[in-house]
C-alpha cells in the first residue's frame, strides 16, 4: 500500500496553508524566503519539502 503524502499527490502545491510560517512574528509564505531559510524550515519540519525553481514565489 502506497503512503499518501502531501508531496506525492500535489496537495502541497494546491494549499498555500502548508507553506505559511512565522518569521519574527509575521506569517509569511515560505516559498518567498531565501533558499537557506527554506532548508532550515524543512529540517525543522515546518514545510513539507524544498520547493523547486518552478514553484518559487515569483512564479505563483
């Protein structure tokens, strides 16, 4: 039986809520953050995976 995850079925791209993180008291879309901060967010389990270039903030 296949494990259903956000990244495997595309739900993460469809839901902007999974990308919202608190940074210095502000709620912000993690896709708009620098890559280094995105990597830290993944390591801490705050976002499901690192967005690639095609799903970055500028291309939404």
